[in-house]
C-alpha cells in the first residue's frame, strides 16, 4: 500500500494545495469573475488565500490520482480546489497549512480522553502478534545504512512526530503511533480530538499529543502538533512550531512538507498515513478503542498493523530493547523486512 502524508502546520505547512483553475471562457467579464473568485476562496472555513501554501495529503488509495476538491457555485463565484501534480503531497498525506499568524493560548479543539480509551492503547501482545504484518498498512522507509541514529542528550533514540489536529491523515496515524509507543513507555495527559470538519474524512476521531508527556527508558518521543482543528478566519491557529533540528529533518526527508511525518531515530521515516482514514469513518473514539483488541476487525488490522511496523522500526534503533518486545517473532520478522 502506498503511503501519503497529510501534514498541516502553522507557519510553513498547509492542508491542501489550492489552485484556482479558470473556467473555460474567453471574455474579459468572465476573467474578472475568476479573479474575484480567487480572492473570495480564502474567506471560507478551512480555506486559505492564494498567498498561503498548504501541504495536503491525499487518501492512501489514490496515490497516483490528482485530487479534485469541491466545486461550489455561490452566486456568480466559482471556486475550484485542486491539487496539482507538480506540488502534490504523497498520497495519504496532507500539507501543513500556513497559519493565520494567531497562536492559540490553549487548544479549543480537544477534550479529556476517556480513561478506557487510554487503557485500550496498551493492546495485548497476543492481539498484536495475531495481526502481524497487515497487508493494508504501508511500512516505514529506511533512510540508509550509513545514517547515524539521532539521539537525545541521555543517549536515547529520538522519535519525532509532526502533524496537525485538522489533518485527517494525522488523525489516523496517531492511533498507531500511540499503540506502538505504549510498548516502550507511558503517556500522560493525552487529549481527545478530531480532524477538521471541512476536510476530507471530516471529523475523524483521534487523540492529540499536544500538552501530553511521554516517559520511556528506551526512546525520547518528541511530538509537534502545529495547528488546531478550529478554523479562524479561514486558517488554523498555531499550537506548536518545530525546532530547528526538527525542521532540518523535514527538509531532509520530507521536502514537500507533508503530514503526518514520523522520524524514527533518523533511520526510518513515515511520510503520510500508513493506512486510509476511511477505516475510522463514522466511529467514535470509544468504538475505535474497543476494536483494537479484536484482531479480525478492520480497525485492528489498520491500527495494530501500523503499530507493529513502527514497533519493529523502533527496536532497530534501540539496540533490540526491550528484549520482551524485540524477541517477538512477529516484530523480528517485520524488522528484517524493513532493512537496516
């Protein structure tokens, strides 16, 4: 399955690359209407002005197909949203949207995550082993054998996530990331959220890493949620911005600025969602959580399968630690398929 990225973020990344395409007409009057439509396109919720760049991730299953957005006719204005082949993000990804310049003092798009949902992230090993390597999931990509492992000051490999709350592909990917990392440490203060109501796969239910913390003796998890899911004057306020080091990772491994972006110790990267958010369509957070322990469910196949791929990549950078995870025949097999 091909991977794509849906990354949207504050100052440098958007959800969808917009291009205002002319409607066939040769008259000057129609030309003026097209120009007016371009100006108006940045005014609606989830829309941005022509001067703002957006990163857009497209559904995983449409990797090679330019995505034509919504054609809306309002009075005399025609707005066409499309992703051009020259600037399209990988399939299954979003572009980070340029923020409005406003920085959110809090995160209005999140609520408390139910304890039962948090508990469900610690999926039984037997379930994960049963799911194994899922055919519906795209694997991380190796960055090369000669690339040094990126470590923090304590020597732990760094796992970097960059996404945005409005991004539906990020919404899907966070579940797998959280399940994988729950095998190496403990999360606190995770929040409940959903993707934008005006993007593709609207209101995909998920969790947010914004304001959370993660404790592990094996890895250092550094998440960045660049923007909220609440549009203000046509753009999403900034929550966090990548550090210089994190921006360098994006420049090296994600030149198109697609989200979600996941870097595992500088050795493996995931650009775009590992599976289609369609799997989660119409489900509540509790329903998703309940299906994580059912290996035959489509949700478990997608999320637990993604978690297994990420887990296998992580043990490759931790020196096969912890042994309780690395010794799994399923994880060892997946790790071998990932390459060095």
